[in-house]
C-alpha cells in the first residue's frame, strides 16, 4: 500500500510523530510519500534525505496577541484559502503517484472523496469557547473516513481533547514517538521535563514583555 502522509507545519511535533508513524507503516511493508511545507518540510528532508518531500501550501500560523480566540478569528479566512489550495495539491499528488491511502496529520484539506482518507489528530474537541465553532469543527472532520488518535484508551495524555463523543470511526493507535528508553537510566534524575511545541509559545516574563 502506498500512503500519502501530509504533515502540518505548525511546529515540528507533527513532523516528528509522522516520521514515527511512517517507520511503523514501512516495517509492515507499506510505502510512504511525504508532503509538507516550511520548517516541517525542511525537517523531513533532513531526516529522510533519500526521499523527495513534496510541498504543500503553508498555514503560516501566528500568535499576534495573547487572545487565542482573536488570533484564530483573524486568520480563519487565510486558513480556509490554504485548505482549498491543499485540496488541489493533494488531488494532484494522488493522481501522480498512484496513492492508495491518504493520512493527514492535522491538515484539514488533505483528503479526496472516494479515497481512503485518515486524519491523524488528538484534537477532537479543541477548546474554542464558542459552541457554534465546536459544532462546525466536528462536522467538518466527517470528511475523513477515520480519525487516528495518537494516544492510549483509558488513560489518554490528551485528556478531554480526544474524547470520541460525536465522532464515528475513531481509533486510538497509541503514542507516536521516535524516542526509546535507554537500556540503563542515567544516575542523575531530573525533577521535571518541559517540552514546548507550536510556532511560538506565548510566554511572558515578569515585566509583561515577550
């Protein structure tokens, strides 16, 4: 089976977990074609220099203010335009490379009607704070035949975000990571580990500046 794996350019976490998924698929004898943009595309090319990574339109996500609802609202028209353009780009790649299945890591326009299209995401219930937007989001995801959640049933790290209520064909596929536990743990133990993801974490120092 030939998979077209379309990766979101919203930080590098999507690219890293998509590589972990591709490794699993390839161990099962399947083939993966990558498509992305921006830093995610550069990362994929660096990690897989032997393959071609096709370019998709960029979402170019920005956080101009600390108000997430406002940030999303002012960018929605541009994101919608990106979705329409990535639909066309996906269709061209499917035709050019005889793709059997599309796996979209959080790229909402990477599906083709009539072809097996899967969305990889843990964001089944983003916290919009606006009921109509939540309904529209859930409705839109019905374009995909299946939703793969990179988390575990019963004790999901993503909590309420990945509740399957309101969806059909949700599959928890377990965590996706290229990291492995060392055979021997180091003597030094850390009290905590913090991992930041996304285009630019909205951090502020004590003076209120970025």
